[in-house]
């Protein structure tokens, strides 16, 4: 199984500041035939279902604010929120869909400092 | 508007069985693979199972293999999860999830709670 490891486990950032969450996979999730990384990011606000933010490591899902961006390739990935808003308080998960079992990171809890 | 509405979650004794259902609407159901994902209270997300668009291929997490069966009825735009030999560690909120055809999970239901307890 591909193990997904996020860092940090929790993060406190001031409003308007940048937040960065990292995700590492135990093996590459880059599919060589199409050069796409099979990596997604999800946001889960308290009491809500998860929401897809980013897929293919860097493609923003429709309706997601452009302050959210994804980067990285192979085994190392980053989710960046360029200017933190109050509504961004949530737990963020990375996930690989390169193979089954699909696996998620343990989650990163983002709070306001 | 895409909607995924789960049902069937209850309190069940260890060793018992349960069938979860998910009614889908707002998209062409038989164009997409579907998943079940669960979340134990206060814990992270755990993928449970996948069925491809025509139900010919199914996949399971090791933790449920041999006990759970995923299925779908495209004529009813419905997804199912038959859960047998339930264990306390199966206690979780179970989400019905749509695949975006690239493999990411683009729509999630609100979940149905399964509690396994004597």
C-alpha cells in the first residue's frame, strides 16, 4: 500500500498570512504515460463532508478560490493557501488515487493564530 | 446539482449485518465509478471500496475484504454496501462518493452512521 504522510499535524496561521501543508507518498504517484500525478487535496470543515480542492496535484476544482494552490510531483506535494481567511479553518487531507487501496494522509488541522 | 443521499446506518451488534444505500442524482450515474469512504468518530478518512461504472470490477480495503460487498444498480442510480460480520472497529460515518473519472473524489454525500456495539 502507498502510505501518505502529511506535515505538520496541526498548524496555526494568522489571517492574511500564507499556510503551507506538505504531503509525502511512500512511492511515486506520477503516471508516466500521461505525466499526471494522481494526488488530490480535500478540505473538511467541522461537521461537514470533505470537499475536493485540488486534483492531479495542481488542478483546482471548479469553484475553489484561487488562494488555494497545489504543487509537487512524484512523491512530494504541497498545498498552499496564499492568504488565510477565517472560513479556511478545517482539516486538510491529501490522497493518492494512483492505485488501490486509495490512501489518505492523516490530516492537517489548520487554525487561526 | 449532484446529490448523494446515504441511508441504512443504525446501531448493530458485533457479528451482525447491514446494508447501506446511496441514491444518486444530478449526473449520469452509469458514467462514473463510485466509492465508499468511512470516518471513525474523531478520526481521519479511510477508503473502503470502489466499483467501476458497469460493476464488473470491485476493490476493497484489506480491513473489509471478505466481509463487505459493494454493488450498484445503474437503472436506479443507486450504490450499495452490504456489510457482514461487523466489528466494533467498523463504527464510522460512511460516505458515498463519486469518482471524477480521473480517480479523485469530487462529490460526497452527508454520510450515514454505523455503530457496532453490544
